[in-house]
C-alpha cells in the first residue's frame, strides 16, 4: 500500500463521487460513512430528525452546507485532508493552493498550549476589597476542591480546576475571580460553567459580596495555538511578489479597518473546519477577534516577514476553544465522519490543524490581493453560480460562465440571455 499523502493532483477536476472515493481511501471510511455524504436532504432528515429535534428548540428541518476537501496539507510532518463546510466560493481552492506552496519548505509547524479555559465569577458590593482578595487567596485549595468535585471524570483524565486568579475591575466596583480549568479534549463550556456556579456561594461568604454572573470566557488566552510556515519565494512568484505581499500585510498591521477584513479571511478557513467538525464557531470567532484587540488596538492575527534567503515567513497565533468530545461533536454524524477524515485524536491536534488552515487561507487571500486582485479567483466560481441561478445545467454552466467572464458581464440577466441564445432555454 502506498504512503498516504494529501497531495492529490487534479482533485478538483474529479467528479463528486470520485473525490469522495479518494477521501474514503485516505481516511479508511466505511461504506455507510461515505454514503452519509451522498444522501439527499429528505433522506438525511428522515434519519437525523430525532437528533436535530433535541439539539435546538423549535426545529423545522436541517440546513445543509457544502462540504469540500482542502488537499496538500502537511502539518508537523503529517498529511491531512481538511473537510470544510462553507458556502463561499474560492475558500477551499485557496487553502489547497496555499498548502501546496507551503509543502515546498516542509509544510506547517504548529503547537498548541495546554487546554485551559477560564470561568469568571463576578463579585459585587464587597465591603473591603483588599480583605476579600486575601481571604480568597487563603481559600484557594478549598475552592479548587469544590470545583473539581463537580466533574470527577474530567479530574480522572488529568484535567479539572488548576488555579485561581483575581482581578479588580474599575475603581473597586467589583472583583472578578478566574477559575482556570484544564478541559482536556472538550470545548469545556458545560464543565467550566458548572464549576463557576459551584464556587460562587463560597466566594460570597469569603468576600461579603454578591456573586452575579458565573460564566465561561470566550477570550481563551490560556488556550493558544501557533502555526508557522515558510512560503518559498520561487513558488510564490519571486522576491518582487514577496515584497508586494509584505506591503499588503503592512496595510493590515497599521489600519484596523483593513485588519478586520484580513482576519475575516483567516476565519473563512478556520470556521469552515470548525463547522465541519461540529464545534462552536461563534466561540472561536469571539475569542479570535477579542485576542486581536487584546492590547486595546485591533490588529492582524498573523505576522509576515522575509527570511535571510528572501522567502516569505508567516505566523499565526490565536485562542482555540474547540473539542473532539461532548456536545454536537458527539451527536452530529457528519461531524464525526469529518473528524475521521482529518484523523485528529485530540483537541490539541485539531487546534494545530485549524491554525494551519487559518494561516493558509490568509496567505492565499493576501497573495491574490497583492498581485492579481481578489476578484480573479472568485469570478469563475461566482459566474458558475450565476449560470445555475439562470437555469443552466450540466455543461451549460461552464459554457455560460466562461462567456460572461470573457465579456466582463457576470450578471443574472446576461446569463439568462446567453442561455436563451445558446440553448433556446
């Protein structure tokens, strides 16, 4: 058996079932698992409606997104095929192309920290702030014991509440106690919230104040992941292209209006994988953007520079609150299969994949912006979508799309005209 590789030339040219066959071979998917991606909406609903009806309230159906596969990813020496659930054109292709360029210099190197989440307990109306802080610190072990009694399974796995921090907010209007919890391979919200609520009454006794909010923080700055890659200058297009790229990056580094769009491009890639794996993309988004503004000014989540050989070096760092157990991760059948395609075993490994995808996505977008412009890559797929909206089918779609691009008129009315002119539809 040949060695597995995510480098699959011409993958995008294959039909959907042929692509799925190659993914199934790479990931050792069972027949039932591959068939899960080919079911129509009615059949999927017939099978999944009981689960869906318990996941959220007032369920009326299931909303599907396309799932694509980003190829070429080499992360920490391991090949990955990356499932991405997204409706935006060009994202999957851009990530795949960026990963192909990164492979020239060894792919992505990524490292995630311990999986520490923060539970916040807000304390108000405290008679003596300094005395309250002292009493909390002296009761640290008792508070941690109470917290850990709430989740014996997590503690048995080596996780649980590990420490306490205290923050003064404002001019002494309130104290906020941070419960630092190692959530291991879970996202951790339920465990952390339960622990925060359990210690809140004890904190009220210790401080003479009143506990109000007891909730996890999505600024998970104790759960960071970093990824780096070297993008070969020849593969990029030469040192002039590298210089143009860096000029584009400086715009984001200096201007929050540009930085917001720069970071949105990062999250195009990350969110698509987070959704595909059944994780909470809103939590990841909140943490990423809060981290981008952690020093009071909104900045890019990536950095770029030239190495001594003139190659482009990229780095990303952001919080990553995701899991491989619990919640929708354990309920959603396609999310389970997507994790199998990825081959990730731990939340730490998934975080490293996500950071690498985010860096790849950002590199691809900035490279396009700095050279040919963003529209060239988008336009072909956008034109195909317009052709479908006009009623084109099969080979008609590509024919009408190419004609609109050549004319520079990618519009629904022109697509309908071409459909009528060429095929009498």
